[in-house]
């Protein structure tokens, strides 16, 4: 039995959090998996797993070995995918971290369309507004909507993205003296707490210098959709993503404000760990989204 098979058995057990669960997931017997892990421990001369009838945990050596072994296996699998990709359909599992905002909006259809066109690939979508650690949490790729910041990840822009400062026509009739973005500081503002700035809005002057305006109001909510509903109710001004606010803006239910001052340095990005051999499923997924947004600007 080769070492690679033993390593795979060990990783299967760790990721399933037990021998029984790993046996069900892989179709191998619990006894066989236990045998492989024991042989790996004998080969290494170290205990990797603490196992009793009721508990399962990794030793310190097990944690260290798991992190490195997982990376090595991913590189081996990615290299195999690279060789096979022109002769086979996509298979396996693709774990994607996506903001709830993206999934719940019309643009979330891009993920469904990808899954429909690649039925042999298991697409696991984790909707979460926090910035996940892709490597630590085992994600293949993440969709992020923001200004791109420095990181150890590789990022590809798949679409432009902007936000709109907007309010209802009725609200603006009640507050007619809006001549400059700084004027909104004295008005009720619907704060989306998903925003990193939250209590202030950043604007650009015509000369490209920036300034911030403090905002506050009767509602703070961590949902752009709820922010939109509050704005439509005439409660206050809101900063809302384009792909959520577009329809009420086009219908005239909302009016945009100070468009020339709104930053345009944001985008929708696909972010993935730097690897020597990029998995074919990640590259094809990112290419698909890039083309999808070209067709659905």
C-alpha cells in the first residue's frame, strides 16, 4: 500500500471528523481506513489521531501533518486536473464562499446557471457576509464585492460594481436643500452595517481627493435588501449596491444623489489561494462568471 493512499485515508477521516463518517463518505470500510491511518502513523513514528469509542481528535503532530499533507494532495489533484481537463468533464466538489447579498440578488443566478451547465460537479455554496479564510476553512474560491485590498490571494475582477446614494422623490421633496454630499450628515440615513465604513460615507472630489461624511439614522441593518425596503418606505437616504437598487431607480421609485462624487474603485472579484497548479474547476468557474457578467451587464 503506497503512502499517498494512507495520506488520503487520514485526510478523509479528519475532514469527516471520524472513522465511521469517513467510511460512509468514501465507501470504504471503517476497518480499512483505520488500518491505513495506523500504517501511516507507523511509517511516521508518530501518533496522529487520538481515538476512543466516544471521542476523536488530532494530536499536535496530526494538526501539523494535516495542514501540509492537505496542501500536497491538492497540488497533486490540481496537476491531474490540468492534464485531464481537455478530455473530461468537470467532476468533484467546488466550495465557494459568497456574500449573502450576492446570492440573494439577481446576480446569484450566475451560480445556478454554472451548476446547471456542469451537472457532474458538486457546487457547495456557503453564503456568509464575513471575509472567510479560504485556506483555513477549505474553500476553493470566494466572491468578494469591495475595493480590492492587498492579500496573499489571487484575485480576478469579474465585473464592475458601484453603489448608489438614493432616496425616494417624496423624501427629497421634504428635504430640498441638498447641494453637496456633506449635507446628508444632518438627515436620517439608513445604515447598512455590512459596510466597512458604516458610520461614514467616502466621497471623491472632482480633483480626486477624498472626504468622508458622518451619517446616522433610525435604522441600522446588516442587509442591503432591508436597506432598500427602508429607503423605499421614505425613512431616509441609503447607499445601496447597483444590482439591488437598479430596478427601483429605473422605475423612478428611487432617485440617485451626487453620482459624480461616488467612488468607482470597487468591483466584484473572484479570489482564490495562490497555487502552483490552479484547479481546472476553479479556473473554469471564474471564466464562466466573467463571461456571465459580460452577457448580463
